[in-house]
C-alpha cells in the first residue's frame, strides 16, 4: 500500500480520536497481519520505543490491539477493523448517556433544538448514525404512508439498517396504509422487532413522522428529500401519546 493511502488512513484515525502514536502502531500491526514485539513495532513504524509502549495500553484497552504473552516478553497483534466500528458504537452510546445525564443539571433551559437534513446521502447517514448510537431496547414510533420513499432512499443500506435495529432490540411500531401491507411483508415483516398496523383511511403520501425518545422527525420525500428534526423530549412525549391513540384505532395485518 502506498504512502498516500497510509497517510489518509492515519488522518482518519486521528479524526476518530487516536493519538499520532496509536494510529501509527495500529496501522503497522494491521498491515503486518501477525504478532510483533515492541522493538520491532518501533523500528518499522519509525517511532521511539517510549511512544510505542505508551500507545499500546490504550490500544489494548479500546480493543484495537491484543497482547499475546510470549514467556517474559509480550507481542502484540491488531484486531480486525470491525473493532473500530464496535468502539464507535460504544463511544456513541456513552456520549448519548452523558448528554442525557448532563441535561439533568443544566441551567440552559428547555429550548428545543431544530435540525434539517437534506438529500438522499445525508438522510442515509442520518439514519445509520441514529441506529448505531441508539440505546438497546429503545422504541421508535412511525406514522407512515410513504414507506416506499424511505425504502428507496435507504437502498443497499436497508438490510444492514434493519438488521442492526433487530440486533439491538429496537422496537419499531409502524402505522401505515393498506397499500403498504405487501411492501411490509416483503421488506420488513421478517424482522422480529417490527410491529405494523394499518389504518383504512390513512392516505398514501410523500411524508412520514417518526417519534424517538427525545426527538420527532418529519420526513418529506419530495425531491430533494428532507428530514426536519425537532429535538425535545417534551414534544416527543406529546407525539408519542398521539401515536398510541392512532395505534389503538389501527388494525393488525392478517
């Protein structure tokens, strides 16, 4: 692999939060594909041994590197890049919990935040960011009628998106129109965490509303597609009550 690609990966690891030494050590071990001692790592990565032995404990703690005892000495090997994804999920959950806890002592007030997501790619990134940082066994409530627009935008990411939701036990309750029953059976009905009901008079449309624990998202699938996000636990609780009123009026699919 050329130097330019290595430097690009290193910059991305730095942006992810690794130090310069940690990024250099991990990249070297990842390319090596086998165990190496601290001195060998220092020579190959062109780092002073002090920096290597300072970086290794942190890399081991985060799960990016594994220590392999060899008699009185230890060697080290990189774990697969999927360890980065697991670490990112853990950090996202920690950040969400911390923000929630800090809100309990915040004197800033209860002003609601507002965010707009525009474009198909941005919407896919928004959804994947959500599902990778959502709490296990959380709940998502959807008033639909425009599932076709959402499924089309998610494209190749849809199966991974739905699988992660099922793996994390995120309960999804969807109220849709009768015309969506076939699509539900084909695309999402196989997932055990998905619950759907249908309203006879709910029209097909170009918009969905999604209620999450502390935000409400309004999706518009008119080109260019948008998501309007209202970040407020109070607003979310209000729309949650509205959702369950409709849920009780809806019919389970046969």
